[in-house]
C-alpha cells in the first residue's frame, strides 16, 4: 500500500509507463491486461520509438474513465468500478487510521 504518498487509485492511475515492447500506455493498460485485455488498446499512447517527448502524456482521471467505459462491456465496467470503490474505501480507512 502506498497510502502515505497519496498515490492514485491503481485502476485509474494516470501515469504513463513503457512496456517491454516499447508501447507507451497508462499504467492500467499493463496491470489490468489479463482481466481486461481491451484496456491495453484504450490506454495506448503510441510507441517509444515514435515519441517526440514523454512529458504531457498523463491523462486526467476523467479522460481515463471515458476511455475505460468505452473499452469495457457494461458488466466489465461494473466489475472495474467495484474494484475502484473497494480501493477508495480502503484508502479512506487507511487515511483515518
């Protein structure tokens, strides 16, 4: 847990990461690709070889949620949202403890 550093909730972390194949994407595109494989494409930001710069690629939470809803079926989005609710509740408990 990284609650001391006020980290983003993992499902919608806006940080950009480089995968082993050079793909630039939001962190969730890698960490959720097994359960939600369509997020990999939805969170893509190009390729490292083609990037002019790395800065400015971080998406807002609103943009990430828009991409997430567009990529997932209604049932998958509900599972994803349930995970976000659980994470937010856990974060609140940790902050109050």
